[in-house]
C-alpha cells in the first residue's frame, strides 16, 4: 500500500546510515530517493496511516526500517550538497545555491546519507519554508528487533560515525554548514543559566534572537542586556519589534501575553 506522509527530517526519518540518490531541485522543490531508512512510528505518522493498516502493525515495535522512499522538500530557500571520500573523485565536490528568501536566522537542516552514485559520503544542508513528505510503500516496512534498538548496537555506532564524519570534513566547509555550526554555538549559549551569561553572550543572543524558542528566556536576556549595559542598536530594536508584531496572534496564554508586554516596555526604555 503506497502512501504520502508528512514527516519531520532527522526526527521521523533517520538516514545517517542509509543510502540516497543525488537530490534534484525543480522550481524550489528538492526530491531524492533514500534506501534502508530507519522510520520512527511517531504519533504524527501513526495518525496519517489508514485504519486497515494500523490493525496490521499495532502489535509490533514502533521503530521500523523501510526499504525505499521518495522524499520531497517544498519551498527550498537554500541547499548545499557535498560529496567526498570516493577513490574516483580527485577532489571533494560541493554544489550550493542560496535564494533571495534565505534567512540566516532560520534553522538549517542536515542529512548525511551515503550517496549511491557517485558512491561516496554525502552531506545535504538545506533550509525550507514548506513541508517534507515521504512517499513509502507500507508493505515494505520491516520491524527492528529490540536488541538492534539498544544503545550498544544502534545509538553508539551512529554517534561515532557522525563524529568521525564531521572531523574528516572540517576542512571542507560550505556556507550553509558554517551557518549551521554558528547556530549550534548559539544554541549552546541558550543552554546557559541567565546569571552565567557574559556581555558577549548576551550580544550574541540578541543578534540571533530568532533562534531563541522560549519567550520568557528572551525577556531575561533583554533584562540582562540592561544590567550589563549592552547597547541594542536601532536596527535590532526594529527587527525585534517587527517580530513581536508577527507573533502577536500566536500569543495565547496570559503568562505569554504578560511577557510580550514586558519585552515591548524594555525595548521602549532602550530608545
């Protein structure tokens, strides 16, 4: 039974140890095939399955392996494909394009499957505004045994392989990968306790405020900027102001409404 599912990259489809075709871009849509993909049967995917199929698989392990799938990513704003470590390739190859609607403050996704042709390691960095779909044949889903899901036999080899792969590629870094690594740095700063933040940390967080998912934490950072005498530029004030107007309709709880108003007040004080 073939079906098209809306999925999350890296969370519901794990292709670190799978193989992929070279992605193609058509009118802002990225399409590629992937083979032997670990498929996480999350509640999101489960609710998209036809009822008759749920009855067939409900008793099995929630982690699956699927032989092949066609992955489609819509509204691409940027992409970078890197190929290397093939005896027939004299040098590493990178194909990259960044469109006008690309936003450095938005998340960059990364997939690192092996490439079937040319046979080599491959990295795929991309940013998108649309959705990710996986077209699969449900009859090809294969259950993975519990021992294969264990930390020793599944998680550790993947972490080691990913770590070694990053070390080997660190001298061949494209623009999207640089941005991805910069975003990871910001995420590490966000994990700090607010009292541990230095003046430099606060400035980094304010310059990349769109990467802060917690509205309350953003308020604390803005308060900390006043304490550390960090100057918020007019340009940055305007950017935060526009962003606040954009998210206003998404503010639902009373606590978030209060935080929203406090941020606006603190920005006014900085004028």
